[in-house]
């Protein structure tokens, strides 16, 4: 029974993969998706953004950087150190034919997608601090997550699982942050963020 359900899920996942990877291909996405999915393009801009927030972002900016570092450290370790070796799923580009492959196909395990995990953790935490940017930030997260399927590196269910894990890790960090804000006098940044957000939304 269990193995039958797993086989059906794998078949559905494979069918969805070919729909989103092979049948959806076009020249615009062929250019856009590898750019979105390649961390080398984003490493320097992200470092510069972190420096800018630390220097000019006041307490809110420093909180954002702190939460991002803690959140992505948590999500990346859970994803890559625990879950990927535990599940041991091979990437589609290593086992399937007719994959529309736009990036190098590594031998690293596929489930869950660490890109999806980390981008959703980061964008949700950033949205927690900068609430007015949440739509743009979550749109970026969705595009990056989809790019992993489009470039041939992951199955759709890898990305769905990564998204769920990323959301969970972000919520854990937010809850811990709020608990610290309540427990320690003076560590009331969470209250300040919420208050500032409400004032800006009503203004």
C-alpha cells in the first residue's frame, strides 16, 4: 500500500516535471531562469545589500541581516545535512531522458530543494521586517523555486517540500525572535517592528 502510493506520487511528480521543464520551454525563460537560479550572479549584490543594511539600515536593517543569517543557516543545515542524505533522491537530470537542462547537473541529492528552502526562509524573514515589500519578495521566492524545475535540476515535489521547509524555518526564527523580545527587557525589537509597520500602513 505504502509503496504503491509512493510510486504514484513519483509518477505524478515526473509528469509534472516534464510539463514544467520540457513542454514549457521558451527563449525568454531559457534566459531568465538560469540567471535567477545561479547564486554566483547574486552573491556580490547580496553581500553589498547586507553591508548597506548593517551600516545605513539602523536597527531594522541590522535585525533583518541577523534574522536572515540565522534563518538561512538553520534551513540550509536541515535541508542539506539532514534531509537530503536521509531521503537520497537522485536529481531528474541524472536519471531521466529528454530533460531540458540549462545548468550543470550535479550528483548532489535532490529532495528537498535547498534553493527553494533558503529563498523562502530568507524572503519570509525579510518580509517580516519589511512588510510593505512582502509581495515583491514572495514573488521572487516563487520564481526562484520554479527556476529549479525549469532548468532541470529538481522535481516539482522537491521544490514544494523545500518551500514548506523554508516557511517552517522562517516561522521558527520569527517565534524565537518574538519570545526573546518578550523575555528580555530592552529586547523589544519585534514590538517596534510591528508598531512601525502599523503606523506606516495607516499613514
